[in-house]
């Protein structure tokens, strides 16, 4: 979306007095005597045109002073958002069904894919990445603003593709690595799991320390029935990571969790000095210059 604006709109206040002066302040012509007046055409038509050209030139110069700009809000530099990484458990236990009341055969991972994809598409102003973990963790999509690509990549994921176990520490650590080049002031990891930490070279405690040092907030979500996931560990990770711990026993509750996080992590309004403009004052200057040169040339011809 492109929005036209002026950086110094007050400059148009100069226009009325200048136009009034053009109209009221008459130029006193220098008298010359020539006996053959029939050689001259009727100057009144040109005088009217000359006055209009002057008005146009002045308007363009004042318009240039007002500095017309266009803000392209589709430009990623003009986005106001947060850098978010979804760290999703893809271990063997995510193959369990019964998490969705509408689709009894749908696995937990399939439900998570659908909800995570919807969450990504809502975050229009944010950069989002996805990490998948099991025995190990890997970056499924880098942190990017191309939401359609992220949503499509999520649909290609499957449970078990990173192994059958649950390396929660690796899931957080890999998400931290995905955000290492982030310049955003606000960075968030949303970790989702249905199991207990039982794999990986990095412990959850070490991973949380990594996130804290990188200035990243950590949210944790435990899904499934009570006792299936390590609620104590996830709650501690969220506290140490500056975020919030959530639980979801079914699809409806998981949607509500993501909606809560969506509300908690609202993008801050970008200040004007961090907005990228495209300036167009040069076109007004060129137009005014061309008209001024035309008027000067016409005056010299008359002389």
C-alpha cells in the first residue's frame, strides 16, 4: 500500500500571499515608441497565459518546498513488526490422534500445522521463521516476511522427520540461531511440545540462557493431556525466558493460546524517523524550472 504525503505541509501557507502578489503587484512596463503598431499582435492573450504560467511555476516551487513523499508500506523496511520463530515439536508422539474434535483422525502435528499456519498469516507486519525438533532440531524456514512461503513450508513438514525423541533444548537453541541476524528490537520464540526433554546435546536450561543473552523472549506451550508433557520444565523455561507458559488439551484451546500470544506480542508503532520515504520534490523543481526558463525566453524575445 502506497500513501502520498508532504513532509512540510505548512509550506502551502506561503501560496495564497504569493499568488495575491502575482495578481495585485503589477509590473510597470518600460515605455517605448514605435510608429508601426500594426506589426504587433494582440498581447492580451499571451498576458493571460503568462499569468497562468507564473501561477503554475509558483505552485510547483511551493509544492517542492512542501516535499512530497510516498511511503510504501509493502516495503519490508517499513514494517513495524516483531521477529518470531515458531519452534515445533515433530517427535513421534505428535502422531497421536484425538486432539481435534472435528477431525478425529487428524494427528496432533497436523492440527498444529494448521493453527501455526493461520497464526503466521495473521502476523502481516512481522518476520517469521520455523524450527522443527525431534532427536535434533533444524531451521525449516529462515526468518522472513514472505508469509505465503512460510505457510506453504509448514504444510510440507511431517512428524518424525527430525527423529522420534524430544530435544527441547535443541529446539530453543536452533530458534536462537535463526534469530542471530535479526535487527528487530523485539524477538520472540514460541516453543510447542507434547513431550518431555529426552534428547539433544543442549539442555533446556542452557538454551534459555542463550535466548536471554540474545534478548529473546520465550513462550512455551504444552499440548495434550496432563502428565504427557513436562509442565514444570516448560513453566520454568517461560519464567526464565521472560514469556508465558500455556497449556492446551485440544485444538480449540491451542487456537486460544495462539490468539493470546498474538494479543500479547502486538507490534509497536514505527516512529517517523524509522520510516523509509521515496521523495518526489525533484519533479516539481524541474517543472518550475522549465516554466521559468520559458517565461525568461519569452520576455527576451519581446525585448
